[in-house]
């Protein structure tokens, strides 16, 4: 009887441990992580629905960073002595702090930024359209008053063996300036032909047609001049393209 009671007690304790779990508190998402999930989920859902009239407004994740403290410590003023002051009462040279130089923008080509051994990346031209349809199963409509500037880019495997290509891993950001107008960001899409997220294995000699989509005013009749601004690995580049 005593042994049975001990066995029953041991089983009860084990049962409590099994039901109690490890006792660790669940992981709590930060506000930025929650916004990232909401932003991405809303983007995926909205882009599948071409009849969504309101569209989506991109949330810049950088804006979610906590602002730096406005309280800055001013350098302690050093009283000027007669020996430090130059003759004539003129202020000493070098007294003001120089403004930081603007971040340099480098000129480059698509091939220089995204090409690799046996991989050629070439601009093939632009066209304007109020909608973009990919193989009759995915369609996008431009916002009212806008039209799509469709930038065509060919990716070719010039080698003799299959080659893996992944621009998605580079996470580039594109902006386009048309006819000298202010630059606009590229559309985020689910297109398999989206150049910025292109990822595939190309057979030897194969070419894939990819695109970048930008929304510009529907009053734009042609893209006589086109400048792509690219941010890649923390560096800023400018690509001047000749329309064909």
C-alpha cells in the first residue's frame, strides 16, 4: 500500500510538470517588429487585389526608429585671452565647425552593379501604361492620375553552365527620375519578373526579361531621359539610361 501511494504521488508530480510547461514567458514583439509584420502582411494582401481602390501607403521602417535625444551637450565656451586674439580684433580662424559633406553619389551601370561572371544585365527600354499584366494571371493598376513607367531589363547567362542569380539577396532600393522630375520609388510587387526581387537559375545562354515599375503622372508622354538612383550595400549610385 505504501509503495502504491508513493507511485501515485510521483505520477501526480510528473503530471503537474507536464502541464506546467517550461515556465518561460512568451516572446514579446517590439513595436518596430509588429509594424514590420503589419506592413508586409498588408502589402501582400493588397497587391493580390487589383480592385482595391484605396491602395496602400508604404510605411518607411526607418521612421519607426526612436528619435535621437534632442538634448545635446554644448561645448564649454573658452574665454578668449589677449594672447589668443589676433591683432586688430578679428576673430580667430577656424572658429566655426564645418558642415559634414554630403554623401557622394557614384556613377555606375546596371552591369557594374548587378552583373557577375557570365551574367549580363542590360537595359532594353521603357514604356508607359496604366496597367501591368504578367502572363494573364497577375495584374496591377496604377493609381488614379498616374501611369506606370515600365523599365525593361534583360538578365542573360552568357556562360556554358547553369547559373544561379539572386538580386533579392542584394536588397537594392530603386528610384527613378524621368525628364528631370523629382525621383519616385519603385513599386513593391509580387511579380516573378520584378528585377529587384529576381531570383532564379538560368540555363546556359538563357535570357530572362525583368522589369522595374514606377508610378509617374499620367501627363508624362514619354521618358526622354531616365536616371535610376540605386542604394546598394549602403552606397548610393546613379545610372543614366538612354531610352531606346
